[in-house]
């Protein structure tokens, strides 16, 4: 009947199943492969060290030797065939998981056999702190497109695990509770098929986490405030491309996070003023493409360490606060497609000149700005400022007079304070010392790799 078209007749049930699986992999592989490939490098650029003597993947391959035993798959290895008991127990967990893998288009799991676990594709060994035995310390399945309905019993069944990276697979089910793994600190479940759910609260118990990446899944509901106070060592939080909604937690500023991506969700409400408390730690932040509203906060201008601030495609309104002139490190500043108005401050545009800042790209298109500081005109010529589709007389590609009039008719421009206080001292060209600094700025500018922006690819 219908099934026989794909699978052929007169064959045993098991070979039938095998053929169906092969077909499923073929079809799936064909459609997910490009996305997976595009992603792989993005994660590896976030350099984080296993500060406690463990290692990132790759270092223990082939090292140590395992007694040379590599039994054929027909004979079940015995506990004494393994380098140590931890590896034997990990072996049992991996074999159990292997049986749940229903799709493996790159034939990764065929290497998950025999006693040399440290040579299995995707598994890496290291010695945990104060422990003599090598054990499975890291699992990196990024881009392998494996399919399994659950990670339960697998990730949480490997007690010495420090890292689990599974970008671009088809893992389903819930996020396992990893809080009993004492060494665990990096979790990447991005671009999977995890069951739609609210934020996985078990993740909040990973006190030692430095990296939490659950982007490109189907999480919904509010982002719990604990995300910003549960991880004292956190470096990166990527929750972009989910369906989170509601307002951003007020305590966002409690987190020491360096790279924060909230992009492409459904967040509403204001950008919390507590963001100012991240002034010494936040390097990149993406609010891009949500439904954030209210006045563009003065506090964003206090992010003295930020190189990327992207609040584009929201419903933010008001003028650009004068505090933005203090964003001395900012390279990419995107406020496009909002409801901003007023004058683009001259002091902000000056940040594009090396004696003042590092600004490379100021995108303000699709707003309602009405005038530009004098330096801003130069930036347009240099291709560093885009003010298309605003209400600026004499600038190219502006909105129609009617469109602008309509906006100002229905907008209460008194609702947002015009804050002209600049909370930093102006920086003037100061001779020799500064020149040396400039050379370094230029060199740094060559390296235009932005971590949060690469999180926007699956
Ligand atoms: C965090 O790390 C410390 C050691 O640095 C350890 O004692 C503690 O159990 C870890 N906590 C969790 C929740 O893994
Ligand atoms: C975003 O929220 C609005 C209502 O607040 C809802 O209609 C819409 O479906 C949501 N979109 C997504 C992608 O969740
Ligand atoms: C500048 O930033 C905008 C908004 O993020 C982006 O669309 C554009 O490609 C950037 N331009 C350059 C030259 O990097």
C-alpha cells in the first residue's frame, strides 16, 4: 500500500524500518544542512576557558591510550575493558542514548562504539579538578543534525560534564535538569526542536554557568527575572529567535553578562533603566526586533564598554538622549525603525571620528528625526550614517511632508524628557598619547566580528 511505495515489499520489519529512517534522514538532511553549516563557527568564537583544569574539546583525542581494545560491535565490552570506571558508566549512558537517535544523516553515532569513548565523534575527555581519571568532560554535537525525542538521561547522566553544545540538531523534549553536575558551565541547545515551553527553570539552577544559549527554539512566556541574578559568572545569554513576550525584567542590570541577545522575540514595555548597572560589563546587547516601547532611555548612553547596541525595529520613541555622546566604545549603533524624533545630537556623530570614539555604523533610518548635528552630515557622506526615511529637510530619501505632519500630530512630544545632561566629559584631541591610541583603535576596527550579531544566524 502507501508504505510500500517508499519502502519496497517483501522485506523484514527491521530492514523496512532502516530504509524509512534512511529516507527520513535524506529528506531532512537536504533541508536543514545549509543552516547547520552556517552556524558552526559562530559558537566557537566565544572563547571561554575551563578555569578549573578541564579543557575544551579536542585536546584529549588519541591521548592516553585505552589499552588498544576496539572490540567489534558484536561483543559487549566488560567494565574492566575501560580505562576507568567513570568511562564505563559514561559508556552505558551513551549507548542508551545512541539507541534513541532516530536520524543521523552524517553517520556520527557509528563512531560511538567500543571502549575508547574519548575517540567518539563529539565526545571529549579531560580530568575533572582533583580527580585522576579521565572522563567525558565535553560533548559537542554542533551541526550534526541528530534526531532524538529526548535528552533526558543522557546529558544529565554524564556526571562530569562541563560543556554540552548541540546547535542545529533535532533534539526534542524538555531541557534536562543539569544542576547536579558539579562542573557544568556551558549550555548550547540552540536551533533544536525542544518542546515548546516557558523558560526552562531548571537552567536557572546552573549557578556556575558562563554560557546559556537557547536561541532558535520555541520558548514562550516571560523571561524570568532570575535569568539576570542566578548566574554570577555568566558571559553570554542568547535567547533570541524564540517567542518570549511580556516586559523585560527590571533587574536586567543585575547580570554581569557581556553578550546579551534578546532579539527577534515579542518583548513589550520599556528598556529597564537598571541597564545602567551593566556599564562596566556589557559589551554587546541586541534588543532588535521586539515590541519595546517608551522613551529611549538615557541609561543606554551609560554603557561605556558597549561596542554593539542594537534596539532597531521596536516602538521606542523620544529624542536621542545627550548621554549617547558617552558611548565611547560603540561601533555599531542601530536605532532604525522606531518612533524616534528630534535632532540627532552632534556629539553622537562625533563618536565616528577617532579622536572621540569608534563609531562605524550609525543606523537611524525609518524614524522621525527632524534635524542633524553638523558633524552628522559628514557621516552621511562617509557612509557611516543612514538617516533614510526620516523628516530631515535637505537630506535624501525622506518621508513625505504629510507622513511627518501626521506623526507629529498624533505624538505627544512632551512625553519624553529632553535630557541634555552629558554624564561624561567631552574628549578633545590631546596630542601624542591619543595618537598612539588611535592606531590601536584602527587596528581593532579591522576585526569586525560581533558575537551577538552572529547569534542571529541559526
Ligand atoms: C559551582 O562550582 C563550585 C566550585 O567552584 C561547586 O562547589 C558547586 O557545586 C557548583 N555549583 C553547581 C550548581 O554546579
Ligand atoms: C506577539 O504578541 C502579539 C500580541 O501581544 C500576538 O498577537 C502575536 O501573535 C505574538 N507574536 C509571536 C510571534 O508570538
Ligand atoms: C549598519 O547597521 C545596519 C543595522 O544593523 C545594517 O543593516 C547594515 O548592514 C550595517 N552597515 C554596514 C556597512 O555594516
